[in-house]
């Protein structure tokens, strides 16, 4: 029989998951080629400001957010393939403890919770997203 402590941590049943890996060199090239139009198409104003405030690791933070958005899109596409948000309609924010969270800006009432985790090193960023009820 499962312990009460373990059961308390389970908040909902997983509906879908998504994972993405981003090579920092490829993202840097896309930013150089696409410029501000690319940045606006992918990132929100808050995400860009968050990353640029971290001078030495700006690209890593952008890549982490790019990977997280792709992971969210992959997970949501499994739940509702007809209504997948655009990249700039997904915002990755950090709470006061530094934990990432997802904010959807597409005004669609979704009855799901999206859990996201991201990590980055010098050359790659990776993220996973799990959609629950």
C-alpha cells in the first residue's frame, strides 16, 4: 500500500510529456540571421529581459527557454492537437525560488497544469514538460 506521503506529492495524472534539446551554436546562428523579428516571434519581452540581464549566460538562458517552449508545444500537441500555442504565446518564468513555470498567453481556457524542467551547459540546453490535470 502506498504511503500517504508519496500520495500527497502526486497532484494529477500525467496526460502527456515533451522533451527538447537545443544546441547553443544553432540558436545563436538563428538569432543572428533572424534578428529582432526572430526574437519577437519566439520570446516574450520578459524572457528577453531576463536573459539579457545575465550577461555571461544570455544565450544559455534563451536556449533553455526555447527548449522549454518546444517541450511544452510537444506535450500540448498530444493533449489537443488542434490548439497548439505559438512560441511567443508561451512564457517561461521563474518563481522567487528560481523554479521555472509556464504561463500560456493564448487566452484559451485550459484545464491542465504544465510542469517544466530545464537545464543548460556550455553547448546545449534541454527541457522537459509534463501536462497534468
